[in-house]
C-alpha cells in the first residue's frame, strides 16, 4: 500500500469445501450477538479496563460496532472472551486461541465467498468484519486477567498465534496430487483509519475472495491459498512475513507463484518491478513510524550483503497485455527513488535503479507494501526458487461522493471490481507459466 497523502464473480471453493466451511463457521456466527468485547470495556469479569493497543482502542467507535453488527460478527470477540475467562491454565488458553482464531478466518472467507450462513445486511465481499472482530479478540487477550500466573512471554505467544490463525497464515495448506500447482496470494488490513474509520482494503477483500480458488491451466489445476497481513512495522521487523512465506519457498513442493497485493494509486493497477530496502517512516495503524533499512530476521535464508533492490519475476508486459482495460488499466511500473552511487540526494528514476545506488523507494513506495514485496522477493532469491514472485498494487477504494455511510453501492461495486481484476491478473500469470 502507498500512504494516501492527498485527498466476473469471485472464484468459489469446491462445493465440498463450501459445505465444510459452513459447518465450521455456523456455531460461531450463530453465537448471541451481544456487546462486543471492546477495549473500552466489556461484559467479562476477567478483562482489565487497560492494556489495549492504539489500534484496538478504535474498536469502541460507532462505525466498527456497526460493521460488526451488520455483518453478524458482533458476537465473536465476546464468545472468545468467555472461553478465555473459563480457561484454568495456559494449555486451555492455547486451545481457545487455536479454535477461535481458525474459526474467525474460515468465517470471514465463507462470508466473502457467500458460502456460509447468511448473516446481517452488510455486503458479502467486505473485508472489514474480519479486521474489527480480530481486534476485539486480540484486545481481550491483551487485557485478560487469568486465574493463573501468565508470563509476558506466554501472553505474547498467545497473541501471535491468534494473529497468525485469524489471518489465514496457518491455513495455507496445499493438498492434492503432484500436478496441482500452488499459488500464494497475500493482502493487507485496512489502514489510515484516523482519516476515515470506515476504510476497507481491497487487497484484503481480494485475498478472502481468492482463498481456496482453483484455476484451470493447460498444465492442470492451480490451487490458491491466501493470507492477510497487518499494517504495523513491528510485525514485519519480528519476521511475520518470513514465517508465513518461507515454507512456500522450501521443501519438496514449494509454491509455483507468490503474489503480494496492497492498495496503491488512484484509478489503476501497478505491477511493481523493483522493491527497495528502505522504510520510509510513515505512521502505521498504531501511529508508529520507522525509518531505515528493512531489518531481515537472523534465522531465515537471505542474501548477503543485504541488497538495496530485489525485483519482481512476474512477466509484467505479458500480464499488462492480457489484463489491462476496463474497469482499470494495468501499468508495468518501473519507477524507483534512489540515492545514486556517490550522491547524497534522492533522485526519481523512471526506468529502475542504477548500479550502486541506495534505495529510498521502490516502485511501490517506501511503506509496508514495498516492504512485503521486498521481503517476498528476497526470500525467492535467497532460496534460489525460479518462480513468478512480485507485487500488485490495486486502485484506491472510495466511497460514493458525499456518502457518510459505512457502505454504499459505489463502494461495493468498486471493491468487487478490484477483487475480480486481481483474480484476472493472478490467473494470467499462472496460466502463462503452464
């Protein structure tokens, strides 16, 4: 995603998968739609009034509560909190995190793909119920006062597992015969919520719509598995991207393609050619900025010395030719911002970096979208895997002119059009490799 400083149906999983998903999520969605376990207070006796993060504190506002209520996800955090309050020990708490984290992701996927129980009047393609319900659950974990002694480390591990599971990062399991191609697609949470608390992220909506999709190619079917990532510098510094993606670059059956996706520029898709090793420092969802070289975890394969640039291996010209057009153009974006070798000031280069330059922005900027693109393609280079790997920037998603509602027809139509075009871009790249 790029911080904004100025103002065909989605694929469906198989019938068997959809039926199983409905059975898995029905008990959770059917939970009583009582008050959300919000950071500003809740019905559970085991929650402290303090301890929520900046991001979790937004949950008490009217818009997130309306989104949860109208999506049928308003009871999820309370249901999870009840399980926490009953947990007599760490093992029981870990089981609650596994159960509720997995169910939240499956419920969100089923809702977007319209394959789960029908709840609420919010449109099916919306990514925001997942985001706000997760914050209710992590907020409960941060504020939880258990009946047993819980170390800070154990609490952090519980939060980490809940984040991983509720984002689909623990659910990217490829099963099938040797001819089944494997495709990974990632999206992001909503961001810049202090500017407009209603915001969605079309990359997250696209990831939910594509999860479990099967793309038919001349070389056989390709299964898509997806996940979403937070808009927080600290999670990236802690290695969340590498933890989620490295298994798909190693082992006997690595991925056949890995796409990272985020919201980008006005009115167009961008295929980002060059990813830079620089954090630009813009505020994240916790109002924290971080500027400097992208930190690479010590315990993962990498390229040394750390390169200033890591490039896309998508066949960008072919994808542009196959997918550009209505409703949005697709651009092969080769621009970067660099400090040239021997120089001291940043220079914008339209045709990529020059030799010996220092990165200040990839084609996708210097925010977390550039960073996930850099981390992904750096893993590809470090493991020596020759596959398409690159970043897709979507158009900016807008509400209808003058709209103050949490949703409107213009917003929903644009969101769904973006999701469908992400699908077309992914399909074009996968089919090109067959």
